[in-house]
């Protein structure tokens, strides 16, 4: 269910922004009730969107609205943020933003350390506007081959995707990464054509510039 009326969500937010600003001062039960109600209001606007509230700083807080990588919902994220009211101590951001480099991302039972990972571009002549990636992970056996029905393989793949999203942001990850596969880490990855995964943000920027020049 969705009404796509951003005014209803923002009216609720403005009525509760003082409590949301002081979220750390509320009891756990109070803060959870408030966050649950906020998610409910967001669902009423558009099901499938989520939010993140940043830590309180000297400049206030950030509210990030995410489509969780669902491109069909991107326009609702943009519309909501474009129509956000001007509220002191709050900044409204569309899509999860890059979190820097040397990240350690936990997904399910797996932990991904970008400093220990590497990537290689997989080119596709049929789709030159998207990026294919092979990501090498330490710990995978040399004869590793993904199995279609193995939930561990699915969890690894999703975890790596979440890690890429943290490196380059939700928008670029969704619109540019068209294919992703995992591989064991070679003994000499750079001689095998890999680059450090922490170089991915620079590679993506280069890819976008080169695509725009064509």
C-alpha cells in the first residue's frame, strides 16, 4: 500500500522532529516506538523504502532515505527528498552514501574487510554502460565454484554486494554494477589482473567519465 503523498510523511516528521533529534535521550522503548512509527509512515508513502538516522553531531542529524537498491523505487526516494521541508539541525539525503575505504562490513555470519579483497573488471561488449565485477575473497578454496542451491554462496554474494554499496554508494552500485561474481584470492592477485577493492571508488569515477565522453 502506498499513497506517494510526501506531505503526509513530512507533516509527521515535523511533528516529531524534536524527539527524533534527541533520540539518544529517550528510553530504548520510546526510541523504538518512534522509529517503528516512522517506518510505518514511510511505508504509507511507498512500501520498500527504508531510512537511516545519522549520529548527532554539532551540525545536527542526517536522515538518509534508501530504496534498498530497488531501481523502480528510486523516483520515490528523489521525490521525497526533493520535497523535504527546511528543518533546523536536519539534513535529508537520498540514497545510502559511500562510507569511505578500509571498511569492515558484517553480513549474516560473514565479515568482509575491503583491505583484504580485490576486484577485476569483466567487460561486456553487449552492455558497455554497466560494470561487471569479479571480486576475490580470501578464504575461498582454490577450486571454488558457486553452487546455485547453496545458501552460503547466496549470503556471500549479497554480503559482497552490501560491501560494494558501502564503498561506492547505493545509486552507483544499483545503476552501474550489472554483474557480480566471486572468486578465490590468487597468490599474486595484482599479477593476475586484480586491483585492491579500495580502489573501486576511483575506478567507478573513471568509468563514469569515460562513458560520458563517448
